[in-house]
C-alpha cells in the first residue's frame, strides 16, 4: 500500500489543549484501500473517562470569555477554515485544497459538494449572532454570562446544566459539523469523536477556531473505536449522536442524549396546488438530490392527493440525469460510498422490496444500466424514485443517496400517515390545511411554501434547540434592598 504524499500526517488526539500521540495508530486510506492518506491515533476509553473527570477546568476557562468575543473569533475562523493552511499534525499543514482532496478520497464525496459544505460551515460561523438569537429566542446574551437578565420584559435566569457536550460524529457529510459550533459560542466545551472516514473536518474546524483566538481548552478531539463512543454516550452529561435507525433506537428517550437519526423528511402538496405540480419540479428535485442525498433533510417521500404517476415520471427523468462523474469534476452531484459493500447491500434490499407488489422503480425507464455502478474505483448508486402505495415498505424508507418515493393520499389523511418527519415542506395556501400542519406533532421543522427541504433559515434550529439542551431556566425573583 502506498501513500498519496511522502509526508503522511499523523493526526493526533487533542485533550483540551494538549496533543496526544497514541501508540495505537490506524491508517486512513482512500476508499479503494490503495493509498494511505494519514494515520490517526486512537484513544482508549480510560483516557476519555479520565478527561471527563477534569472537565470543570475547561468549562471554567471557556466561561471566562465574553460571548461577544467568541462571536468575533467565529467570524475570523470562518475565513481561516475556508482558505488558510492549518495544522493537521506536528510540523505538517493542510491547505483548503488538500483538505478537499483528502476528504473526497476517504469518503467518496465530490470536490464540489465538499466545497459547498465548507461554505455552509463558514456561513454558520459568520451567522453565529443570528443563530444564537434564534436559539435563545432573542435573549440578551449578557444574561447567559451573568445568569440573569430580561426577556420580553420578564426577569429570567439561565444556568448551564452541563460542563461539556459530547458528540459521536458521522462521516456521511462534513456539513453536519456545523451543528455543534453554537455550543462553543455558548461557552460549553465539546468532546468530539470523529467519524472513521472524516477526522479531517472537525480537526480543521478546531484548528481554525484556535488560530482565531479560541481557547484550546474548549476542544477535545478523540478518535476512537466503538468502545470510546460508548464512553461518550454513557458518561457525558449531554451528548449529540448520529446514526441509522437501529443505532439510535436504544438511546431515544434518554434526556442526556439528542438523537440525530434518519430524518424521513417529506414534501406534501395540497389539493389547492397539486394541479400546478410542474411548477414545483425544481423544488422536488432539489429536496431529493441536494448534497448528494446524504442529509437527513433530504426528502425521502413526496405525498400528493393526485397526479402521482405523472409527477413521478417527470421527477424520475430529471433525477436519472444525475450521473456519477469523476470526484474532481465541478459538475459532480452524486457522492460515492466509502464502504463498497454498503451500496451493494442497499441495492439488494431495494430489489427485494420492489419484488413486493405495490411499488415500481420509475427511474428504471431512464437509467442506462444497473442502479449500482463503479466509476474510477468508486462505487455509486444512481438516483432512484419509487412510485408506491401508502402501505408499501418503501413509502417511508430513507437511504444515503438520492432516493424518494411518491405516494398518493387524500389531503385529509396525509398528516395522520406521515409519521415522524424532521422537515416537511408543505406546498399549500389552504388556511385549514396550514392550521392542521401547524398543530401536527410529527413535524419538527415546517416549510410553508415551495421551499426545498434543505433550505436553511439561520434563526431557526435545525433539530431540537441546542441552547435549551445545554442551559436550563430557573424561576427567579429579585428584591431591591
């Protein structure tokens, strides 16, 4: 096995200001396993436990920094993250272009999509004042620093209910790292367990923030195996974890853990708008295919009261034009898989499900060749749109590539049927249907209008409210003496 460069970076663990060179090194390779891009030092569970017992010092250090100072640091770090050469290991720096190439080679995401995710992370850093305003519902940030202030002319008091936030991160998309950034702006240290194929992104973010002036004590970076992730999940006071439905199921209901599993996001078109469905084709394609279909906010189901077949055929034809391209092609929109066995398994499960009556792969009519293909040693799944009955298993299925189903249901039955949905885009002007949507307990984020499911408003939480997860409100009265 050869290296992609002569100097292979040895990415260290980072223990709140101290680099740690573990004796247990693992190689980070290209997706085909032919080239070594870096080595990463794995941290054993005992070290994580030991550091967790010392988190008060890191918390106290970060609490000394005014939030306005941190906001300035984030604004400067945005530019560094996008453009600067940043440390990747002792004596080795990494340019933004080297970062793009390395991440693409280990996770199979095209350069163009990685750069879009980089911009998203930088935008979060730049927009942090707006994001904190949305998370705190306009609270004067000085009230977080002093513990007391006024919100809408009401005296309020907030206190941190944790000294740290643990994260078990995925490798499916670098943009997911934007979700933990507000914790640091809110003066809570983070303990990051990076994904196997993407240690690059959280490590680059950390180094950008440190270069901009953020205290090193704010960051723990712990490459580890499943046992290390288990320690973070079982012993951290607050945790955000990512995973598939089976992985996150056993942690649902634990108040310490914010679970980020499949989104099952959807687009609903109401009776009043369905006859104009061609006007919304761009929204539907964007909702399904943006970011290579890798995000929990990608639509996995389109629900319509009629015209389902015509809509499915039109969208399928558009999706079938999204083809695998070389990773460095600026037009590449489809991400490959780091593990070649995964697309093969997904393809087999899809074919098995399609053998059950009530579902049809509409994209098959436009697809040239099989769904599962290889290009330049990288494995892909072609975009797939299924027309199916509401009772079919594929009606509410999510996969990590552009995949969606089209289901016909009367408008009156839609909200009882959709089930838990991270994002719902509802294309309707019907006042009664809109009121029902606003009352629907299944919807975590609601887009009223023809907006892609991936469209972001900086003052709206993505999933859950991180401020309320990390800070608690107490009742308070004050008597002036």
